[in-house]
């Protein structure tokens, strides 16, 4: 619950955060008379602002607050930049909006966000209060889910759900679409996400694909995409921590690329704390491969370029897990992402290489 005082009365509502942010300890009511300098100062001090003004004015206030957030110093390194982004997210998360029953936003000129919220929080919900920044993220995720992302290797669109990594970069998908198959009887797709790689394998002629994911949002998303693509007879999506039972001649995994701590649930698609998923995949691969089978590890070298993984460390992990490299295919990004030139992650992406490692027992 979250509590505040309004018109001389104590009020409360359910706290809503799709990203798991904790409720603020102090809340005051703000409206169109609030200026950005005051709002930013209060947010930095830990005071949340419950917005009662015009919805679009609230969005403009959020943008103005964002311009006041200080970035990390140039050259301060990857971790300092992530810390600065985390501080920025906490500060902007202090601008709150109210929800009436069933996701209605009772503000002037507020859009109809019921469907976008229902996709994440369920169709029915009590009155609540949550960050405006998160609601804007839900609206954006709803548009991506509705429109979908065109995947050239499929010749079709994949529809990502909120909190599931979107396959907007197609080069890693193309690696799986072009590598020579060791067989077409069975494949495992470990950590399937949207199900895009499982769908690619099925479209290539693999007769049965078992796709797994630990995140229930990803399982629901992958099942939805498999149904949209008409591949239910070939692709089975099951909840599992890494491998399904049994062995397969082909096991594919595209784990999070950076061994660093996630700062929000959305980060889990990119950040793998301590390299847990990568190490778990490598440690279990030999025990789930058929004798002549291959494990395809799809991985970027961003971790090495950022100093998060040492040169030669990945090869040592292969050897420790009893694996041999049968082949490797590399691809460079076909586009350059816009971003802060001083951000080490942005700079590293300019020289990034993504590889498909063909691993055998």
C-alpha cells in the first residue's frame, strides 16, 4: 500500500510497479502548478509526487526532470554509467499517477491504457498508484506487441510481450538460420524468450523443437508466437530452468550477453549475474547432447570489450565443461544504435562481434 494526505485527509491505494520498484516512503500531491526544478529537487530528496494535473503536462514534466538528471562523467567506466542510469530511473520513478478501477487513469486528456495495463497486470484491478514512467513503458510495450517485429529469417513477425527481450537485432537470428544443421529430428532451444529461434529451427525443417524458459512471461510469449506462426505441431514450449529432460542432437542457447547484476526485471534479458545462465548451459550441455550432437552458443563479445570477461576466459569455460569447438561463425551488427557517445556500452557496440559457437562433447 501507498499512503498520502490530500485535502486534509489520509488516503491510501495499492502500489503498482511492473518492475518491482518499492513504494516511496513520502508522497505529496502535485498538479500543473509544479515546475520541473522543484519536482526534480523533491524527487532527488526521496519525495514522490502524485500527479493530479493534465496527463500530457505530466509527461512534459517527466521529460523536463529527465533533462536535469546528471550523467556519469565521460571516461568513468561501464559500472559508473550503469549507476548513473539507475539513479536516473529512481528519480524519474518518483512522479506517480493514480489508477481508478480496471486501469482507468482519472486525469485530464489521459489515454485509454486499459488494454496495455491488462496485458501485464490482468484485466481487473483495484484502484492503485504507480510511476508514470512505467506506464509509458507499458504503452510502448503494448504497441510493440500489437505491431510485432519483422524477422527476415522467418519472413514473419514476432510479437514480444512486456518484459521479454525483443528480437530487433536480426543478425543473431540469421546465424541460427544459416548454420548447417546436424540433423532434423529434434532440437532444444534453451532460454527461448519470444520463441524466435525455436520458430526458425522449425521453419528450417526440424521436426520437433522443445523450447524452455524460466520466466513465465517468456513462456506465455513464446507460446503465443508459436500459435501465431502455426507451428504448434512442431514446437513445444515448457517452463524449465535451462534444459528439458533427455538428450538432443542440437541444443541452441542465446543467453544474456553481459555478466553483470540486473537493475530491474527488464535487465534480465541482457544481464546474467555472475554468468549463471552461460555457465549453467555449458556445464549441462555435454550431459544433454546426443553423442554426435552439437550445442550452438550464440554470444556477443561485448563482455570482453567492456572488461567484464577476460580474453580466453570463454575458451577456458568450454574446456572445463568438457566441450570442443567444432566451428564458429561471426557476424558484425548491421546497424549502429543511437545513444550517448560517452556510454562505454554504446562505444563497445561499434566494434561488437556476435558469434555462433558450434560445441561438441
